[in-house]
């Protein structure tokens, strides 16, 4: 059974930074595609970023210059470093791999 747990969310001012973490059991991140998704209030779930077994990464256009996805194989953990955060980044952020998705972590960007 795949189990994913996100952490690192919180309240941050515009222009600030946060680093989200996604820890897993039941799946080996180095052999899987791992995605970060987000859902803003009143909006649909959207894909944010993904990292592939090769280490290749992809981002949605709105975060490409601000977010960095990375992976620590020894810890079986994937990170999402988010810089220069904007109010429109406010959402619940989820990581997903295999058939699993975590419960999410809230990110709020507000002054």
C-alpha cells in the first residue's frame, strides 16, 4: 500500500519561501514519477511539478522560475522548494506517486 505524507506548509508573506516535503512508504521514489498537485479554494486540482526516475523535472508555466522539485533517494523523500510566493499560490498541496496521494499540506500566501 502506498502511503504519502506531505509537510512544510504554512502561512507566508508574498515574496517568501517554503519547502514542502513528501515522505513515502510502499513506493520507491527513485523508481517512480512523483508529482506535486495543488487545489486552490473553489478551483480544480491542478498539476504543479513532476520528477522522473531519470531525475528529469517539469513545471507548470506559472511556477517554472520559482519552484524547484528535488528528490533524496536515501530518505525516499521528494521536496518542492517554493520561492517568491504569490497570493495565487495559496492552495492545498499534494504529492502523488503510483496509485497514492497524500492528505495534503496547506500553503497560504498573504500579507
